[in-house]
C-alpha cells in the first residue's frame, strides 16, 4: 500500500515549457487535490476533484489544468511555465470531504 | 469564502513546556477543523481534528479545543519534545463543499 505518490520529485523548467505532474493513490479515495506551497503562504488549493471525471477550481487555478480520467490518478499540467510557478506542489487525497487528507511527498518545481 | 488565520508565525518554547497555537476562522458555517504537522522537507500529516459538534478532543500529548462563538480553535501540546519542532497548519472546511482552507502555518521550535 503505497498511499499517495507523486512523480517527478524534482524538475527544472525554462519559461514557456510545459510539463505534467502525476499523482497516484491506491486507497480508493474519491477526492483528490493539488496544492502549492510557497514560503509564508501556507498550502493553497489549485484544483481538486470529487470523483473520476470531475475537476473544479481552487483558490489559485490560473496557469494550471487538471484531469482525472481514472479514479486513482490526478494530473496537473502547466501549459506554459512561468517563474511565478516555482513552488513545491503537493497532491492529496481523501475518501470523503470531511475525512483526513493524505498528502504525497511533493514535487519541487523550479522555473527559470 | 473562508479565511483562516494563524498568529504568530513562529513560536519557541523550552522542552517540557506546553505550547498553544491558535487559529481563527471567518465562516460560522465551518464544521471541520484539522491540524497538520509538517516536518522539514516532509509532507504534511494530520495529527488531530475536531468537528463542530465537539468542544475538545485529546490524543495523548495533544489536544484541540473549539470555540464556535469566538470562531477560533487551538492546538495544545503538553510536555513538548524536540521532535515536536515543525510547521503546524490549521484548516477549516465549510459544510457543503469539499475544500479545506489552510492557515499560513506556525513554525514551532522546541529548545532542548
């Protein structure tokens, strides 16, 4: 039981490049979330999903897209990376909205 | 939307002393309040949570209290140990949706 996993762990991009971050969970959770963590800003919700095939915007969705084609996977895409997207990205999942959110190990992204 | 605030941003205590971390929230409809601990370089992990129908909850050395009238909840850590040093995030969830709103985090340092 791996819990929540994220790939890659680290990535360096140049401005304008695109990439996709993959989150996978093996706990059969309905809800999945993408957060970004910046110094002094806490955890800010980018997008989330309440079930397979659904997505919704969070607090800071601009510049990101997501997809939930399979229940166990939640993908975060950056179409044209900007330096302001340099951050640590955490994925999380939960069975219900009021349940514990389990976080992945994070992806450290640097955009030059 | 919900607004969650944590003050101060840092707290330092002597090993063995108690630590109290307070959060305030803005939406009186919020009904779920978790606390997450994040050690340096690690993922956030749930340490305790409380629902709006309960005033206090304890788990060994940690406890959480909720004051719905004043719209604040607090994390209490007794007999602090160096391994309690971490960033602590509070969060609140408002009834009908599935999003948690996190505070910016408090860095707790336990001096040996």
